[in-house]
C-alpha cells in the first residue's frame, strides 16, 4: 500500500470509529500480543482469565492506555511494522473530538429517527469500538465450534458472520492469522474478504500468496485439523492463501 492509501485508510479509521477511535499503534501491539499469547495469562484480553465481559473491557482499556500513553514498552517482537500519524492520533483521542462525534450522532438521530425509543441505541454508537472488541474477544474465545486445534480456546461463533464482518471466525483466524479470508468451510462466509480482494484487484493493496506460520505452529508444527481430509483438500484447492503485504494497513492487522 502506498502512502496515499495508507493515509486515506488511516483517516477513514478515525472518521468511522469517531467517538470511540482506537489508536492503531496501540491496537496493533495488543492484537499481536493476543495472537502470540492467546488464552494465556499474557493475553491482554482472554475471557478465560477474567470473570465477566465488563472486567474484560476494563482490563483491555487499561492495557490499551498503557501503550497509547507510552507508559509501557512493548516486547521487541510487537514493535514497529505499523503506520503512525501522530497528529491525527492526538486529535482522535481528544475529548472535544469524541464529544463532537457524539453530538453529531445525536443530531443525526434528531433529524432522522422516527421513534423516540431509537435514541436508546445512541450509547451503542458512542461505544462502537469497545463493544465490538468485547463481543469478538469474549464470544470468539468462549462460544461456538472449532475447525482447528490451535492450543487455545478460540471459537467460530456464527457460520454466517455478517454481524461482525467475519471477525467471529476466531478459531479460523488463530489457525491462519495472516489469511485475509477468515472463512474456511463451505458454509462459512466472511463478508470482508470480497472487499479486501477487490482492493487487491484495484491495486490499492497487495496481497501475498504464502503464509507466515501462526504462533502455535512455530512451537509445534502439526496437522490436527478436525476438518475431514477430503474436506480440507477441497478447501485448500479453492483457497488462495493470501496475506496482506507486510507494512500494509487495513482493518485486518497482522
Ligand atoms: Zn482471538
């Protein structure tokens, strides 16, 4: 991805996350930690070491702020290889900016909402980022089915994951963390995949055709998929096994 598109997507991240803008650097560090230490004590947000969803959100927030404010230095393997835009990071994290977005959402409801009770949905808009994180990190590591034995508790929750745009295929994602297609079986659908693929065709991003091994594969290479051998062969045949070029930046950080 060239600098123009990197900045474009960075700005879109700020614009669409709005009141709950997440600093991409802090997010990238935490996401890499989550993959390296999935469902262990060093995982920044494993539901298996926290009592409830609220506790998960609070712990995630605390670790996030440590990296946002540079109070904690990440381990060397989690540093660098992410874009930064310090000016936009500062603006996105200012209270006046967050409150401005909240005022905009309220104004939008005043103009377009036909029923008063729809205003009860406003808090969901104010906290889009943390809520999305809580749903994916809690449910995606607790409920659902597994295709692969990853050595963690990751699960696939919704076979048709249109609600979280594919993010709830956590078991598939932990098995092949650099694959932009989170769907792995014939009945699974990742709605983000065609969008990413189209960006590749349009030359906006560049996808690579091979994978780096997942953290658990580096430790003990194995083939313990519970997908049937025939099913896996078909799956491998139709799947392109692509990853985002190192250094590129989209919703799917590597
Ligand atoms: Zn996960």
